[in-house]
C-alpha cells in the first residue's frame, strides 16, 4: 500500500516552493563550504601517520590547530548545516507545507555567526582544544560562544519541524504522521534531549571559565557532560542518512521500502537508546564507577539493534528494486541496480562501508576490547568509516540531487560525480584499514609522528606498513574530494536551466502504515504517542546518568585553564 494519504494541508501553510528551497540551499551550501575547508586539512593528517610532515609548508601554527579546524568543521559545523537543511526541507516537502521562514532564516544566521566566531578563534590560534573541547585545555570565549550558537540554531530548526508537524496533525486528526516527517521529528526529539549535556557544559562551565568568571572547571564532570551529548550526536549525524536510506534510496534503486512500520520502530529505538550509553567513551575515566560503565556497555548493545534491523530492511528494499529491474538469482539483483547513478551509488557504498564501521563500533563497545585500542589510531579509523563515509557519502549523494534542484542548475559532470564517490569509498577503505591496524599495534591518535618520543619509536617502526596505507588512503581521498567539489562548485557556477531539475522522490512501501481497509495499523498508532516515548526516554536517561552526575557535581574540583600551544 502506498504511503501517501488524502492529507489536508493546514490552511495558510501550503508551500509554494521557492522560499524554503532558498533557505535549504543556504544551509547545504554553507555546509559544503565548511566541508571544503575541513577536507583540505584531512590529507596532511593522513600523511602525518605515514611519517610525511607537510605541516611546515602549511599556513598553520601547529598540527593541533589543523586537527581542531578539521574536527570542528567536519564533525560539528558541516554536519549541523547539512542536517538542518535536510530535516527541515524533507518533512516540509512531504507534508506539502512551508516552515516558518523568519525562524528558518534566523537559525541559518545564528549558525553562521556562530561558525564565523568559532572559526575566527581557531584561525587566530587561540583555541587548539580539538573537537572534544576537553578542559583543562582552554580556548577563547568566542570559540565556545560560537559553538553554543551552532547548537542553539539546530534546536531552532528542531522547533520549526515540530511546529509543522503540530499544524499538520491538527488538520489530520487520527492519521499516522507521514514517514519522512515521523523519522525527522523523532531525530529532532532525540537531539533536543541529547544536546543538553554539551549546552550545559559549554554555557555554564567552559564559557564563564574562559571569561574568567569562574576559576576552575572539573575535567571529569565536563567529559561526562560532553559524552552525554557526544555519543548521541553520532546518531544525530547518522539518522538523517537513515532517512535517505529508508525513504529515498529504495526508490532511486527502482524498488519499494519493505516495511514502513519497521522504519518507525527503528527510529523509536534510537530515541530510547541513543543517549544512555555515553560511558562507552569513558571506560578509561577514573571518575565513573565500574558498575555504571557496565550498564552503558549493555545499553550500547541495545542501540546497535536498530542498525542491525536497518541492514536487513534496507538490503531487502534494494533487492526489491534489483528484482524489479530484472535481476535474477541470489546475487543477480545487485548487478541490476542503477550503479551509473552517482546519487544512488554514493548511498549504497555508504551502507557497505557502515557494515565495517558498525562492526568496529561493536568491538569498541566491549569494555575489555576497548581498553586495547582506546585513544589509538583505531578510533579515527572507526569514525572515518561511520561519520566520514556512511554519513558523509550519503549526504554527497543527496547533494547530487538537491543542489541542482534547489539552485535550478543541472549537475555538472555526472561521471566525475560517480568517480568521486568510488574513489572516496576506496580511499576511505584503505585509510581505515591502515588506521585500525595501527591502532591494534598501539599507535596513538592525535600525535604528530615527527615529534614522537623515543619510547614510541618501536611502536611506529612496527606499524610502517599500515601507516603507509593510511597515507595512501589520504591521497586517494584528496583526489575524490577534489572531484566532488569540482562537481558541486561547477554546478553552482552554471547558468540556470529553464526547467528546475527534479527533486528527491520518496519511496512507496510494500507494507505501509494502513490496513487493507484504510484504517491506520494499531502498532503504528502506538508509535505515534511521541509524548509517552519522550517521557520514557527521559526516565531512561535519568537512571543512566543522574547518580554519576550528582556524584561528580558534589565532588567538583575546579581546575584552572591551560594553553598547551
Ligand atoms: Fe562509534 C567512538 C561504539 C556507531 C562515530 N564513534 C566513536 C567516535 C566517533 C564515532 C566520532 O563503544 C570517536 C569519538 C572520539 O573522538 O573519541 N559506534 C559504536 C557502536 C556503534 C557506533 C556500538 N560511531 C557510530 C556511528 C558514528 C560513530 C554511526 C558516526 C556517525 N564508537 C563506539 C565506541 C567508541 C566510539 C565504544 C569509543 C571508543 C573509544 O575508546 O574512545 C553502533 O551504532 C554501530 C551499529 C551498526 C551496525 C552496522 C549495521 C549496518 C548497516 C549497513 C547495511 C548495509 C546495506 C548494504 C543494507 C551494527 C545498517 C547492502 C548493499 C548491497 C549492495 C547488498
Ligand atoms: Cu559512542
């Protein structure tokens, strides 16, 4: 049954196209610009692992300035812009509604001023604290203020999506929320609860401390607040990609989504389990009781389940497409998929990469295995095939459709686009093998190899081959990114076409949210009770975090700031 219903568009909110396209283009365009700068700083780091130092030739004061810029621009800025564009525009399109435009532009400008502030502080060499912001390293107040503004801007967009959903519901009582809107809204609810830790840590600890209003910050408390947000932020990045994998990619592949209710269940599970797991980043932290580390180890196993379900549902939906296109046999359907379509191929290669990224995550989640590779090159290996490929390449695939559509310009050089995603895939695979392997051999992360201490010489000597792989991967990625940005910039510099290029299309479903008689399925309506699910999430989060946070607040140890650069 089709996903579409005879929905009413609330009076006065019907969308006409251009204004929401413009603000979405602004979000995606500036996001890509942040990615471009972050991307240029990537290869020097890959080469660093291979023992090749090109920092002396770059306009950077240190390795750590480059690493901070790279991490903040890629992980925090590029993702925030892109997600705000996607999770506002896609629901608006699905509902046929316009978001409140002054709010959307306010969010865009808030994020942009925040990015400029944080960016200027990093460029001025005042805030080389890396993207994890760990005190007692202390950055400039403008850096913290800027990042806080970026987070607040995302919450404004969360509100705008919620506002559209409410208006739609008033006009369509008793109907299940259309799927893309449901997935987007659940992502925003999760993020609204998850972002509290980072917001509190930055606004009440780091910012006043950097201004000299408070003398010291407790590093252990800040780390706990940071990872309270820092784990679920990875699902804030991933879930917009999942929206595409469920609602857009099956259609690009010529098929239908196997199950709409299953997609809803997956997102609901992410709401419940994304947050109470942050201690799996802190297994080595002394200030957290062992028993609570174990609890977060177990909840981490729960949060992998919705991804495992996704693997099966999305693979089945792709198979549905491959067979509809004439593929036969056990594997023939794979070859029948539209591999010449860069947008489709980007997302599917992103999925393939995530099989390995997810497996690595399960290794990291296991307490005793984690201790072997914590703080080694294994970790950047893991996150470059999760956020750096599974998420980023899905966004690249969406950009191939949305940038032409939103800007009214045809895609430049579609073959170069296709080559760029294959090269990104190959480059990242080689890079990641090198990084995971080095990590197992004990090579630390966040270290400039040319400044290594003599004690580590043996470690590096043992890791020469995987280190070379990381460097090689970085070079391939440089070519991949250069091609990608050639396509993007080339598209934006083109003349407008007479006809607006086509938009992303949402998929039909094999099993939709309605029974054959047209009534909504009961379990779908149960999943509609978002207030209840949100409450349950808050309870779970409180149980998982309150005892430790209360403990850490009551034993607060204020440490003065340091500048190590
Ligand atoms: Fe992670 C560290 C555990 C997922 C990102 N992670 C990080 C850091 C980042 C990050 C940035 O437990 C570093 C933070 C720092 O700087 O210190 N991670 C996990 C687990 C998962 C996981 C259990 N991580 C992600 C995702 C990320 C991300 C997603 C970004 C988007 N991670 C950890 C742990 C650490 C960690 C520890 C701390 C390490 C330490 O010691 O510091 C799970 O969510 C993974 C579940 C995923 C799966 C895979 C399912 C596969 C799918 C693809 C299907 C393919 C198809 C294709 C359909 C089980 C869905 C078919 C196609 C055909 C053509 C046939
Ligand atoms: Cu995590």
